[in-house]
C-alpha cells in the first residue's frame, strides 16, 4: 500500500510540471503575436480664421445739401440746379479705379429728348477735395471733373466716370461731388400752344445708380 501511494505522489508531481510548462509556452506566444502590430504614430494640427471682405457704397448728402431729393421742380432752358452728395466707400475692400453712373428717367424720354437734337436735360459732375460750401456752390479745396456736361439720354446705360481718386485703393474714403442739372431747349410756342414735340410742362422722375467694382485680386504668401 505504501509503495502504491508513493508512486501516485510522484506521478502527481510530474503532471504539475508539465502543466506549468504549457502555460509558459502559451504566454510567450501571445507576446510575440502582439509585437507584430506595434508601431509609431505622430500628429500635428494648425488652425486659422478667414473672413471675407465687403464691398459697400453709400450715398449721402454733402454739407447742408439735401442731396438728390432737392433738384428744382421747375426748370427753364439755361438754368443750372446743383446738389451735393457724398459717395462713401464703406466696405472693407478697396475698389477698383473708377466707377460708373447710369441715370434712368420715368417716363423714359421726358425732359431728355426734345424736337431738336441736343435738347433735354444735361448733367455735369465735379468732385471737391473737401466738403462743398453749399450756400455758394464754392469748393475751398481742389476740384476735379468726373463727368463733363452730358445729355441724360446718353446716361441711360452705365457710363464710366473719370478721376474718382477718393474711392480708389483705400477703404473708408468718400468723394464730395456736385451734380449740376441743366436744361437745353429751343422751342417756339404759337398762340399759347407749344410745339407737338415739346419739353415744356413735362415731369421726369430720375434715378441715379452708381456702381463700383472690387480691386484686382491679389496673391498673398505667408
């Protein structure tokens, strides 16, 4: 009995050693497999804020003038009616050199086309380097012509204005402009009756549209 018991004890000890060896082998295998998928990684990030610029223009009265709303209601040939406005570059982008002006009349031909070529309303525009003295129509600074005397009928499509330095290359600038409206006509009324094609007794509602373009696109390297 005791020999038999001793044999069992030895057999038990041998089985334990085999089991431990098996566990060690398994652990080493798992470590080797995990090493195949190991690697290095790196990241870098940067951030920047971008805002689009604006191109805006406003039209306001210059000095004590009331602007375009104050053109005289009744004109005779040879009259000149002056109003004074500020054209403001209120955006964050500079404008391209120059701008255009279009004048629409309603009805279309009222006070713009008479029975004789050259008859009708005319417009002249002059810029002053400072605010105009409205009461006298005097510019105490430097004047620059931006529109020579032109028939309004020729301004029904956008026409380029000349020499508009205050609105070029910089934002926050404004142009002090005198607009002078005139009337050209040669007509004869007979026995109290005007000619069949006449500029007399007509009314025109005028709309002035100024257009500027943005500056040329630029490439910035930084």
